[in-house]
C-alpha cells in the first residue's frame, strides 16, 4: 500500500520504516559495542598474561625451591593457573560492582527526572538480572584462565637449577 502511494507522488511515513531505521541503528551500535568489548577483552587478557609472566620472573627462586623439594611441573602450573583464576574472579566481581553502582546512579537520576515531569511514574530504568551477573563473573573467570595457560606452562617448564642460580 505504501509503495502505491509513493508511486502516485506522495510522501509516506509508516511505523515499519521507523522500525527498519531503528534496527539498522541498533545493529551498527551493537557492532560498535562488540568491537569495543573485544578490544577491552584483548587488553585485559594481555594484562593478565603480562602480570603472571612478571610474577614468574619475580618468583623464579621460589619456583626453583618448590621444584627442588618435590613440587611437580603440574603443581607449579596449578598454582599459576589458580592465580589467574583468582584474578579473573576478583576483576569480574569488581566490574559487576562498578556496573551496579553506575546503574544505581542512572536509576537515581531518572527517578528525579520522572518525578519532576509529573506525567511519568518513577520506575527503575536499569535492571541487571542475576543470570547476567553470574555470567559476567563466569566469563571473566574463563577469560583469565585462558590467558593464564601460557604463563602457567612457562612457570612449569622452569629448570630448578637455573631458577636457584638466578638472582
């Protein structure tokens, strides 16, 4: 119907056109946010890898002593893997808490705005379901464990004699 009216030379507007435009806008926004999130994830992974590699270099002597008194390569690997996991859980929890605080500020501001308008009833605009909180912490744990694979393997490969000589 809309096409027939346009063929007659009239301009038309429909909600279907508006929703198509909104879908395009949100698809581009999702793409932008996905790229931004991927970059942040890559930087965070590199930060975890760097921190653990520096930890290996600083604790080289300790690793050598552990291996000299009987710790296996797997034990050393598990230790650094556990450190990576702890970093992920801590970072994920901190991120969730920061996001929650920002959400509370947004809710506070929108409630004030809605009360001043008098035609809106104040309501929460920012809600975060529990599954998303747990998913974010779980995802940060998985990312940190994947990032910790290389440093953990590197620590496990250290030769105890060379590590004890290192000062």
